[in-house]
C-alpha cells in the first residue's frame, strides 16, 4: 500500500445488482449491496430525496422541492450509471438532473417505507 492509498478515503459500498420491479405501487428500485444487504425504494421516495440543485438549495442545503408536486403515480423511466459512484435517474415527470451517489441511495432506500 502506497502513501497515497493511505490518504484516500475508503470507497463507499456499491450495489452489486440493480433491479427495477413493477409493483402495484409503480416502479421500485431494488439494490443488492456488497455487504449482502438488500434495499428498495419507490420512484416517489427517490424523487423526494433528489439531491440536485433544482431540489435542494445549494447554499443553505434546504430542500426546495414541494412534495405536493410529486405525484403518487410517478415512475422511473431510466436508470443510468454515473462513473463508479452513482446513478442518474430519469423520472416520468421528466426530472433527470439528480445524481444519486451510492451513500445517498443506501440512505434513501434503507429509510424508505418497504415497497410492496
């Protein structure tokens, strides 16, 4: 191990598998993690947690997205990798600017109510 390897932060746990399931509640993103944990969240729960600048004030970190504007019927149209550290989700409301790093996805999918 080199000097620089000791300074680098540990890489966050990444999912080993990513699945989109269609349920009676709409689409659900299911993640299987390196540590064996399995988590999931609905499209709406993920949209409400979007970390992008359109949803969170960049200076105050206050959430600016009004939950009343996010429909219960929201779905995910596309899941795309961003490097080795995140996913970009495109939602049925055309919102596609959120990049969800692994730690954010882990947190959101662990806290979200269990989808059916």
